[in-house]
């Protein structure tokens, strides 16, 4: 390991921000301050680590570019203060930048930000307050125990008279109702990873309310990436770890 690599490792281990700077040119290093909080009134495990990143999000159709990252071991409880050191020369006045955060223990993510928190430009606050959301725990969820009602979808309680319903067969087949039409298809599950589709459905005419519900339901099914447990209930998540469906056993 080179001397520079050794110094970088020591800085990161101490919980200091390590700016990501290309090349060896002199940089105008600035500090972005902020904090990470969550809503639950629970204590952080003593082994928890907090990772905060400053990202360039100017290009919506490509992965964001990380301008700075800090990994720290909190000395107390939330809110957790952070300081990100970044190269001001990499920031455009009319650009778009945001901060994300993750709280993890080992390989398990306990909390993470599910939205972007604006930073640096376009009237963003000087101190960025990042709110992270509690993530579902991995668990041995048996989806084949019977029929499931979709009681929450994309953060909204399903309030129609006919809520979507799903059944997972042990043979890898899935079936149910959108509240309007019946559907059948297949699903694949490996551990907590889950994907649903392709699907086929009937084509009955329904009310505008049920048609809108059906469109959102089938679209959400294509986004599902994993299954887990949160607050004692079964939830399905998208590829970013955000809960998109909450189940109730019928």
C-alpha cells in the first residue's frame, strides 16, 4: 500500500470526509455541513456506521457522480452531524447536487434516504438535513401461505371497495385481481429477492377509479425487487429499497 493510500485509509477510519478529486491538480476544498436523522425513537446499535455522499445529479438518465463521501461511527444518537469536503471546482453554479445517507450494521441497511436532499446550488440550505427511512428487515417470509390483500401501495392506503389481491403458488405461479381484472403469471424468488411477471389479465371494463388503481397496481408489480418485514407486516420493495406495497394476509 502506498503512503497516500495509507493516509486515506486512516482519514476514512477516523470518520473524516474524503473528497473524491480526479488527478493531482490543486483543489479549492470546501465543507458542506449537515445532519442525518430518522423519525423512530430508537437508539442506534453501537456498531452502526453512517455513510453520507454528495452527488452530482445533473444527468437524470445516468448514474449520479459522487463528489464526496464520509463514513463515520456516530459518537451519540441522531441527529448525526456530518461534514463533506468537496472540490468547489467540480460544482457548476447552475448545476444540481444532492446528499444521500445510509445507516448500516455490517451488510444490513437499517435506514437510508429514499429521496434526494438538495445541496450547494439553486437555493439549497447551507446545512443539509437528511431524513432517512427505516428499511424492512430480511426475514423468511412465506408468500405461499394463502391470499394477500394489498392494503398500501406507493405510500397510499388503498381505499377502494375492491382492493388488489395476490396469491403466490409454490410452483412459481402468481395469480389474483387488480380490483378490476383477474391476472395470472409467474414469479421468481431467491432469498429476499423477488420479481413478478410476465403477467396476463382479463379485459373487463371497470369504473374510472378501479381502472386507475389497476394501472398503478400493474406498474408497481414491475418495480418489485425484494420482500421483507416491517413493523410486523409483509412488504415488497423496489430496487432502491423503498416500500411500494404492504400486504395483509386474507
